[in-house]
C-alpha cells in the first residue's frame, strides 16, 4: 500500500466509525425517549432504562464487530516507500 491508499483507508475507517457513532446516538435517543411512555418494568426499572443502557452497549459491540469485519484493514503504518520521509539534516 502506498501512502495515498493508506490515507484513503484511514479516512474510510474514520467515516465508518463516525457513522456508527451517529447510529448509536440515534438509537440511544429512540430507546430512551421513544420507550419512556411504555409501562413495562424489569427488576423494578422501566424498559427504557434497559434498552438505553444495556441494549445500546450490546448494539455498539455488534457495530464494532461489523466494522472490524468489513471496513477495517490490518496494515502497516510504516513508510515503506520513503515518499513521506522527512529529514532534518543540516
């Protein structure tokens, strides 16, 4: 991989992570506020407490597993071709 391909891959990974974050925030709001009116309780806690905490946590783990399986690539960040080498010799 040259430096440009590495840069594109890092941007792709960052975009995937940002998209997952936005999805998690939306799901957290929907689980917390959307289920607030439902009178279901589990262990004396409302359903929205469980879905907005444990549910989102599990959803985040699944999302990270999907990102690592589909978007992330194991690559060396070393500069093998020497293109980006900066020298400060005087």
